[in-house]
């Protein structure tokens, strides 16, 4: 049995062998860790960029109590931690010289880690985004639905998907996690984006899904161009992918919504999504020194 505490690794198989049951125990709350590790497992360690991902797990008496992952240069994502656990992780990462641009976790965990990171490094945390995680209850399509139909995006839609992927990233103030071509190709190959299109066949909104892991599927992204919003297209597209996820056997269908967007939060609740918990994304004002070798710890 290994000693209690945080153990870090760059070996995905080792991480999943130890933390897999823990992550599967709460698939909705652990959706980010489940979907990111599944992508890395199926597409390779460079699925999110050239820097090697880093994984961490907290063990107590031989049991995994929490996990951490990061796909540099992005922020780390944490499962729920107590303030003491957050402090011990911040202290460990700071001692190794790991530079962190911020953190993403449930609200209490993110706040505790941000305070701990400031104590250990002097970095100033600022809130970048507040999100709400929703789980699908009873799917309730809006009435009436806008005229049109849902359609799974195909190869003929590649340019449209690439364009909307870039627009979506810009709209949320971020950068694409992969190049638009790779993003579109992966989703076309797996049928993971659905368009809502008008009766003349013009796509007006899209909703994507992640692969099913531990019985859960996450709806992401949902996007409608500015000039087409307010007509019910996003709701129709979200209903289509939600229904398809249930038909595929998902026991939980989840999604995130920006709490600053009252329209989308209201929409998701009207069609049957219920709140699970809130997440907060922090930016840190400065980074720690260069990362040192993990040494298999």
C-alpha cells in the first residue's frame, strides 16, 4: 500500500487503473475527468496538444478520495476537495514548481484551491466564469418546436462545423482545444454533432455530445449564430441530441451552462434539465517556476 497523500503521474493507464472506480462512482459530477481521459485513451496523449497530460489522485488508507488532471497549457480540473485536501494539493504542486494558469472545479473546491494557491505562490486569483452543471430529468420538448428537423452532421458539413467551432470558441472567450478540422472530423466520424435545419435544409444551430463513459453523455457544445438566436433553434437541437443520448443507453445526460447567460439556463430547465452543482473557473495572475520531472511519483 502506498503512503497517504497526493500521487502524480503522466501514465494514463496507471491513473485509470487506480482511479477508474472512483470516477465511475459519480459520473455526472466527474464528467470532465471521465470524458477527457476517454479522449486521451482513444486518441492518444497528444489529443489536447503536444505537452503531456498530468494526473493526480489522493489516497487515504488505500482508497482514492479525489483526483486531479491537467492537459497543459489549460487549467487543472479537480474533483470535490475539502479545504485541507485543496491546500495539500496546492502545496504539492507549488513545491514541484508546476505553473498553473487557473483552476476549474465545483465552486467550493475551486475557491478553496484558489486561496491555497495564493498562499503558497503569491498568485492572485480572479473569477473568470461561473457555470452550472445540469442533469437531464424528464425530457420535455418545447411546444411548438420551430419549423425544421434535426439531422446528424455528415462529411458534407465539414466546412460548416469548422466555422461554427471557431465562432463558438470566440463567443465563450476561449480558444479551440484542437484545430477546427480535427474537431470536425472526429465528430463527423462518430456522428456526435446534430444540426437543427430549416425546411429548405439550411443549418441554423448545432448541438454536440461527448462519447458515453460510465453511462453518461455530456451535451457540448450548443451553438447558434448571433443572427439566428431567439427562435428556438438551440432548444430544438438540444432536445434532439438529448433524445439520441437516451436512446443510445445513457443513464445520465448532463451539460454545463454559463450562469451569466440567463437565456440558456432558462432554456435547459424548461426542456427538463435540473441543477446538480455550480462550478467556478479561476485565472491566476502569475505562474510558478518551470515544471520539474514528476519522477513517477
